[in-house]
C-alpha cells in the first residue's frame, strides 16, 4: 500500500492526499499539480530514521 500524507494546498487551501513513492528513497523533491486547483506545487518529502514520512508543499514561485 503506498504511503499518503494529508496536506493543504498552498494555493487554494484544500485538504488533499499526497502520494509518496516509498521506493523513491528517503529524500525526494518533485513538482506535482494540485488535484483541485491544478496549480503546481514544489514538494519535498523526507523519511526519518523511524520510517515516518513528512512533507512540505510550496508554491512554484517560492
């Protein structure tokens, strides 16, 4: 089962589920569009030593 994190879009504020590629490594950065407002996010995902995922979303112009 893929990991997901609940996140708020930095543009529209809607709560969305961010899917994480668990095979992509413990540090990942990518661009993904909001499924609600279609604006592009800059996504940074990290997995800590205990295996817990965290993520941050930024607007494309930050």
